[in-house]
C-alpha cells in the first residue's frame, strides 16, 4: 500500500505543471551557471525569465484592470442617473462630477482618471457620461507596457411613462403679489422639465384647477347645472325688481325699449315662446322677445346637501348649482364693498366709482370688487397634451379676493378630472383613462399658502363672505362656528385625499409660506396626511424654496433607466 501511495503521489506531483518543476531545476542549476565562465547560460536564463515574469505580471495587471473598469462603470452609472434627475438644471454637470467622485475614490488601485465627458440630447432626454482610466503596470512593464488603459461610459434615457397630471393651485387673495408670481414661475419650471424641448409628450396630459372659495368649471358647462338654476332672476332683472336709476355699474345696462336691466352680455331672442323663456331670461310682452344675459362665469357651489361635495359622482347623477353672489339689498347697510353690486340706495349713488366689471370682478389688487361672480377665479383648464396650452393656463392664474379658502373643493375637482367616471366630460372622449390602464399613472399636485377659512373681513357683523358653501351663517358646512368650520374643511380635505389614494392616485402636497401658529400647523398636518407618503409632502418657503420643490417633484415624475 505504501508503495502504491508513493507512485500516485509522484504522478500527482508531475501533473501540477511544468512551472514548479522547471523552477526547481533552475534552482539546482544556478550554482553551475555561476561557475560557467562563458556567460551564455546567464543570457539564456534571462531570456527565459522575461516571458515568465511578464506572464505573471499580465495576470496581475489584467485583474487590476477588470477591477478598475468595474468600479468605473459603477461610478458612471451613479453619476449619469444623478444627472438625469436634474437633466435641465444649470448645475447638472457639477452634480454628475460629485456623484462620480463619491463612487470612485481618488487613486483607486493607482488609477488616474480623465475628465468626465458629458453629452446630452434634449430632444430625446438622452444623457451620456464617459471617462477613461490609466493604470500603471507592475511586472508586465518588463514587456515594454508601462500603462494599462480602460474606458467606460453610461447612457441614461428618460423613460417617460404615460401620465395624467392635474395641478391644483391656490388662487386666493393671500397669494397676491410676489407669491402668485413665484407659484407661476415654479409651475413653469415643472413644465420645462417634464416637456423638455418638446411641444407634445406621448401619453402625457395636463390639467389645471385654480381654486378660491369656489371653483370655475367653465361657462360652457351649463349642462352640468340643475334644471332652472340659471333662471331669469339671477342675471336679468325687469322693472318690477330694479328701476332704471338703480341699474348701474360696469357691464350693467338698462334696455330702455324693453325695461330690462341686464348684467353681462345680453342677447335678444325673437320667435321664442313665453314658456321657453321663463327659466332662462326675461319675457318682454310688448315685443314678444326673450332677453337672456350671459353673465354666469362658470363657478359652482359645493353639493353640500347630498354629501357629494367630497365625491366624484358625475353631474348626470348629482347636478350642480351655479355660484351666484347675491347683491346686498339692505338699504341700511352702507358698506359698498359687501357686494352691493346694483345701486339700491342713495348713499351708494354718491360713489359710483366703486363699481367694477360685474361679470369678471378680478379685483386682484384689493377687496373692492363687486358683482355676482365676485371671487370666481379663472376656469379649469381641461386635459391637454399641448405644452402651449399648459403654459398659457399657468400665466392666467392670479390672486382673486374675497370669500376665503376651500382647499377641499379645489382637490375634489382635481379628483373629478382624474376619475374615469367623468370620462368624456372634459372634451376628450377618451379621457380620463381607467385607473388600471397599463403603464399609466395619475398624479395630483396641490398647493396652498394658507389654512381653510370663511373670510369675514368685509362681511356684516357675525357673517362671512359668500363661498361655494354660501355664507357661514347658512350652515351649509354643518356649523356656523368659524373654528369648527375650518376643522371640518380640513377633515373633508382628508376624506377626499383618502378616496383618491384608494384609487392609487399619487398625491403631492405643498404648503407655501404658511403661517407658523396652530392654524398653520393644522393645515401642514392635513397636507402631510393627505400626501401619498411623507416624502410627497413639501413645506416650502420663499421663491427659491418653492422652485426647488417643483424641480424635485418633476425629477421624481421623470422616470430614468440605463440605456447603455
């Protein structure tokens, strides 16, 4: 057995390769080589050692090269992804270099890295980051190669998923001045990032919901209103309701022939019957004509009676009432700013200059506006894939005084734009898409600069301005106490948020320069709880802070993937 084991061991030793055996023979021959006076054996030995040393060095340096290239690829991928998220930022390249440096330590395995080569294509959102590294060789230098060069690059492509994005923006009076300008600028930045240099992005639609204490759905949406709700008593007044002397104001006119006071643009229809005219205008028996005034701007009240103020129930099931701020008729009240928009007392006749456009009542600079549409801001911009439409709608946003703030009404209209139950009601017969549409996401971004409230700064004692819930004294919110009403509006906001999140709608919430007292904290808590996650809530201050917030949101909505 011992003899057999010895033979197997010798056979195994021989199969280890010529390298070990050769070095043993060379070691045994070294004494003889040293005594060889001719030197020829030393030459042969040196020649034989060069490829051996080079081969060993090549294996070592090749391994180092693979390690450097792998680390180089990793650092370039991280840098390119970071750059892709801020593709259109002015400091993008600085971010790219910072991420590269953080992922490729200086002098890694002795490598010297070239400057990063950064190239972009704004048309398709492609970003390329490349670099090369030079590694000093070790034993392989005996073969004449002093350096080993490796190159790598990473290509990131913005993979735009399909998206329906609704921007729900606070347009109340507290946004006046620099705040509304900063909001517009930040919204434009978001559009710049999402559209890049394109005018249309495939499968990407945007809508905007400006809100105040009510929401303007558009004056063309009369089919959404309850039958008869736009009756003649609202915008057309005959001699039994107002006389010629009281029919005064910008965009208010008295028709001398027909003895009718109209607000807005009047249209005279001949050939109508009195019955057909009864619910839409004033019937003039003398001329057998129907006078109709187109003064409704498009704002609607909350559907407070049925609880549908917090649902996405379509108007065919639960129609709306038009928002209409009645004129103040109390002859003992001399406060013209409380919307005494027709001159129904002698004191107001002395100050005719207080009147403004009765149909628009923009009053963006003060609380002195008048008219049946007082506090009614710009209309909702329905779904569009055209960048120019979105930019125009952002520019149109402004601050609208009076009424207060009802964030819940703005948000619920954002939901109604996203809800498939409203498909075809916003102009495009195919929008909004189903909740489970493949490769599509529904996103709402909502911003406010203040807490929910009923404004009482210009109202008669003990009451408030008119809102989508009418006045506080009307009890449409379930209370006549201001603080209780504010908490109830916050509660309804969260109710809407939770319903939207249940449908997997992504919600980003932004509080902008909100007050720092307990009321401000209440709205922050509401918006934080409303958001899809704490990371989707932003508490922003100042123009630069809001701008950064919109850039972060846009970067998160711009999906990135490694293309090469």
